[in-house]
């Protein structure tokens, strides 16, 4: 079950290797999904993402190397355990996440697991628009990513709160403030 949780936003700068997203904020929903008493927290998060139209779900952890996706946005929900994850590349932010927290990464946002508890389970998913890719920060990838990121369409829904969730309002406001076309 989704709750109206604390919302944190970050806008990371391009560091020359990791482009990040120049327009859309990286979002953290603290305690976004109530997992208390659930024997299957993975299923609770998966059902939340499914209900809100985020697809291509996976269960895993966080790669220990910095990477990003240049042609699709991504949501990460912590089902079990804890992790310290660096978002935004070398000059980004190191955040401690725990079960129930959800992050939404606009295309281009670097992420890397710095420390994870042995029981960590992350549920990831993507909006139905966009194309999955995995970029590791090479110079050639960076140039292609800078061209691709502005063309990634906004998702039709917030992965936690649906059509009326705060993510879409925030990202639409971000897009309008810099004159970006909303696809």
C-alpha cells in the first residue's frame, strides 16, 4: 500500500562522465510503500508498480559500479534490507535507503551501490515508454546519452501514487521551466 511519504528531490549536474538529467529531478520517496507485517514485501512493491503501469520488473540488488540508462527512466523500490547508494555520479549524493523507500531516476541519472546489507532486495521497473540501455560512463556513451536524454518521454503515471502522484506534477513543472517539450 502506498503512503504519502516524504519527498526529496535532487538535480545533479553532468560531471563529464555521467550526464544525469539536466531537466528532471531525481526523486526519493521515503517510506513510500508500507511493508509492515508483509511476509512478501517484494510482491507488495511489484503490485504497486504494476498497478501504476511501470513494467519490465526485476528483482536484484544494486550494481557496485556506476551506471545509468540514457533512453529510459527507472524506479527502484527497496523491498528488504538497507543500502548506501550513490546517485548522480562522483559529485552526486550518497543516500541511505531502507525497506519501503522508492527512488525514481530520470534518464541519465548515475547510480552505484556503495554498501548493501546481505538481505537487500531491490525491485526495479520502467515506464512503458523508452528503451532500456546500460551505460557505464565512457566518452562515446556520454555523447550519445546527451542526444538521447531529451527525447525520453515523461511516464504516464507516478510509479507509487499513479496518475495524480507528485512525480508527474514535479517533472511537468521542471520541463516547463526550461521550455522542454512534453511528449
